[in-house]
């Protein structure tokens, strides 16, 4: 076990090559140092399924990861899509230092920057990425400045016309936060879908919801994603179209103003 300032990397008793990154005792990331294709958390498998379906198998992509952790998904993309160019933005320099020191280096093409996610997206050139993957949390909460319409607009700007944005949302029944995030993405993107554990959607548990968004209708691989989610060890369900309409009914998009974010700035 390796630790620094509330951060720990601990071994997995059931998998000798597994490592879990903990922040104040809460699991943040899991990585298998021998097999980057092994994904422990179901929400990471759901995000990876969308990565798999976003482009022809093995084709390299340009990806922007907002939130780095132990670099689980950058390692996965590097293993499944060799030659991909990936920028990882992680706000916590201690996380970056611990992962760099104690885990194997990321695959070629991965660059890690210590920066705020919104600042990094705002500074990025337009239409530069095929994928934007957002998993940004602070003390188990998604900061308001990465949950607003204004932030979603910046993500839309840096995505290519066929690009896909993925967002991990942690929520508890009755999923009020998730509904608002879906409404927020729908304000900026032509197509949005949701995938989550069926028990979450029935209001029976706390957990993670993965949202996907695209510029044009029909871009998201909804049918194939639903089949993948149903086969997962933790079976998932996809909401899209009319089903997502019903889920979101009445929810309003979050804005910088409504979320208490000073216009044009990101909290330190």
C-alpha cells in the first residue's frame, strides 16, 4: 500500500495485479497493471463500451479525459486503439504524482496535465477530439462549473461533428441530479442517451449513471450499447428517445447562474 495526503493505492486481495486508488478511503479508480482491458467498476465498463462502439475496432481516436485518477480509461483506449492521441486533465497534482510514481507508465500517446477541467476545455481548440470523457468529482460531488450548460457548450465546441461526449454521474434516488444533467446535455446536443444499473433506474440504489451525447441524431450506437449493457455482470439499461423524455420530464438544465458559478470562471 502506498499513501500520500489521504490518497492510497491498495492491492486487490482477489487479483494480484489489481490496484485501487482511494481518496480519504473512497475508491476513485481501479486499474489492473497486467491487463488494462480488465475493468473492475461497472460504470467504467459502460464508458468503455461506448468507446468500443464509437469507431471501427482498433481505429485510433483523439480523446480528452477530464479527470485522470489511475488512468484506467486512457490505458484501456491505448490497449484497444493503439496509436490514439489522448490528453488527460487531472486537477489534483498529488494524484498525478502518486500514479506516476507507483503505477506503470501510460501507453504511448497519453499526455497528462495538471489543470482544472473547465479551464482545459475552454482553452482547447475547436473540433479537436473524437471523444470527451468526463469523470470529474470533488469530495464525491460533481462541481457546478462542470455541470452547467455553459460547460456543455464548451465540450460541444471541442468535439468533432461525429464526436461523442461521455459523462459519469454519481447519484442517489430519485436521481434528481441525473435528470438535470440529461436536460443540460440536451440543451447542447442533438442526441443523448443514458445507461445505468436497472436497480438505479427503479430508485433502489445509489450508484453511477453514464450519459452519452452527440451532435447529430442517430450517431449514438443505442441498440448495440443496450445489448452490451444487458450482458454486463451488472446488467444495465439504456434510456433513449421517448423513454428518456419520460425520465427527464420536468427537469431543467443547470446554468452557471443556477449552480452558483461565477460567469466565465471556475472555482479554485
